[in-house]
């Protein structure tokens, strides 16, 4: 049984759901851009309480930039740190105290930004401003992984977004992005982490299809079962030392 930390989105968490009888989830950090995670916690926004305990925990974790603390807490025990970059789709806000928060649906739902005047604009993935902030954050992040012994235990899952479902229906883009645009952005970010020496799993494009039967509904990052099966098999191979 492997002890696994997930930093990412439902892509990794849904993959783990077909592995959880054989492995244990130590921690799950979601809705937290690497930009937010690698900068100071905000002093301007109070913790939020949403209807969902999970959503509250993820939002407040982002406000506290708690990723590194979570990794340090579990680094000695963890056999694998599984990362996907899907939540970078959300973009970030730079606040007046020079902190960053992720523009998650939870943040929008909380109304916390309405307490700021003016409300800071969103820094979208795909802009050079987002890239510059993210690249610096990624470089620092990889240095931290090395210092806490997780560098060689880290796997990045790079999954192309789905443009259509297995039923033949087109899949709408996300916010103002087409699937093609987002795939280009996420590919650029994943390639940078690969250049920094991290192991990156590239899911075959033919598996990138959504389905109306997905438990979260059709979306570019909600995949058919065979996609999750491919990811889980690749993770098992990595864990066994065969790759």
C-alpha cells in the first residue's frame, strides 16, 4: 500500500478513486494555483464558511497558501506526490498586500473579494503576466520538493482536455477558453516542469473524451473511464519501479 499526496484537481482525485482500495490518501490540496501556493498568505481576507466542508477547506487552504505546509507534514511518510495542473485554469488575483488568491468558484461564491475596493482583476492563464508569476513559483516549488525529499517521488499527470464526449457531443470550453487554447497553455506549463526534471505522464490524446455519464457531468476535464484507468496503470508502474 502506497501513501499518496494529491495536489491538483478532480482529474487526480477521480483517478485515485479507482486505486483507493490498494493505496491510502494522505492529503488532497485542490483549488490552489501554484502562484498562490508559493506566495505569502493573504492578510486581507477572513476565512470563509461555505455550505460544503470540502469547499471551505480548499478555499481557506488557498487563502493560507497551505500547500508547502501540507507537503512538509507528510513528506517523510509519502511514497508519491501526484500533481495535475488543471486548476491553473482558474487564474489568480493579486491582492494589495502582494499575496495571491486563486479565482476558484469557491472564492467567487464566498463574496470575499467584494470587501476589497477596488476588486482586483483576474490574471488569466495564457497571459504573459500569469506565466511570469507561475514560472517563478514553479522554480521555487521544485527547489522545495528537493529540500523536503519529494522531488524523486513526484509525478505530474498532463491530460489534454476533451473536445467531445464518447457519445459524440461537443464539449464546451471553460470560461472564455476553448479546449484547444487551454491545451496549449497547460502543455507549456507541463513542459516547464519537465525541463526542471520532474516526471511527467502524458495521457494519449485519443483518451481525452468526456461522457454524459461522468459523476460530475460533461466537462473538458471530466473523462471517460479508460482515461482514469490509463493514468492509474501508469502510476502503478511508477510505484513498482518498473518505469
